């Protein structure tokens, strides 16, 4: 079967399309015919193996999981021993970021426990655009952010995969959303549920007159000193990825200490794939409460170039493909 493979660390040019052995489902796993995939930040962030510390989990000399890709949707074709919740013919979707990746291929074997049946009203490509980004937004807003109805939410980085879902989920949980994005994405943010949109190119955080119960900072550079004055006394700041490894490490190490000192909450979200959360997302999508924002579909052979585009930023939604 064909797959997107990485045999060495490097940029997107380290990715090749190759023939690899078709997997077999192990105990508790199902074999899936992949019918849609989507690209996410981890697909490019892990390419170079930097900072070096990540190689202790991804492989010291070369990637230990050569077939790339986290998000996918597809049809179950075979079940392994002990699987009772899924059967051949079921249409499912999931995120393999914590399971060795492997989604950018014609077939994938995955633990049944991290999968969910895909939304009945969405196509395979639309469903593939959901897993990592929507679950990350859900865990950031509902779990880490503890958003309550009527609270004020500031979303820094309100376009892109996680950002577009964060706006929608904040609205679902009753938040009043101020979205920070580029001018070109203003109408998109408003259509997804934002009450107010700020242009990140002209906005100055330290001059905002508002204060917020929850601030979500997504894949940008937002030092704590720039946002702490925008938090209400019991406000929560949740960092979801960052373009600054230094700020990410500082928040991971000192966030809890800073929270105790100021009474506000500062934390880095480490989202985890969850079959239960995927089922929640699927139900919400079926009810019309969550819509994937897909900016383009690319040929499977162009996934390396798509990852390059994603790494350069300013992609206002999801890039999808199918084998």
C-alpha cells in the first residue's frame, strides 16, 4: 500500500511517497481502509526532530514511526481479538498522534478505544478534518478553560484548525467570543460565532480595555506578561501550542507557580486523543453545532507540500486529502 514516509529528520523534503506493508489488526485493534486525512501542526513540528529533547520519544537518530499522519476517517474492514464496539463496515474517524501516527496511508490499524463512528451527516473528508483540532479545542475550553455560560472569551489565533473549532465550541458552551485573527478572516470568525473580531496586525494587547474570564492562545507568540492584565481576578489562560519553544517551556514549568501566586490560572494544554470526546464531537456535528472549515483538498502525493504550506502559517482552516 502507498503511504507518506519519513526515514530521516529534515524539512518537508524528507517525506516520500512509498509502498509499505499493509498492517494487521492486533488485540483490541481494527483495520481501517483510509478514506480521508487532514494535516495538523504535529505533522510539521516533528519533521526536524527539534528541539532535540523530543527525539527521546520520536526516535534519537531517525523517526521510529516512519509512516506519518494523525487525523483520518475510513471504513473498518477487519477487527482484531477482543473488539466488540466496532465491526466491519463501520465508518469511523480518529487521531493517531499518541499511537505512532500512520494515518497517511491506504490502510491503518488503530486501537478501537480511541475511535468513534464518524458523523453521519459529514463526508469522509469533512470527518477527517475534525479529530485532533476539534478535540484539542474541546479540552482547552471545557476542561482546562472551564468555560461557563455568559463568560467572556478571548481567542488568540481564531483561524486555522484549532481556532475555528474554538470559536464554535466557545459559543456552544455559552461564551461571549472575541476572536483575534487577520482581517481577511473576519467574516469567517463572525459566521462561526464570534461577537467581536480584532485584527492581529493592528491590535495591541496591552491597550485593550476589556478583561476576560478565559484567554485561549493558539500556536502563536503570547508571553504571559502580555495577557495577564487582560484576565479577570479568577481568569484562566490556556496556551495551546506556541511558535516560541522558550515560552512553551516557561509556561509548562512555571504556570502552576504563577497560578498560586496570582489567583489566576495559567497552563499549557496537552490534549489527549479520546474516543469519548470524539463521540461528543460527532454528536455535536450531527446536530449542526460544529462545522469543519476546509480550505482545500490536495492530492495524496502533494501532502509533503501541504505540510510545508501549513508550517508557513496563515492557513485559515483545514487541508485535507485522501489516498
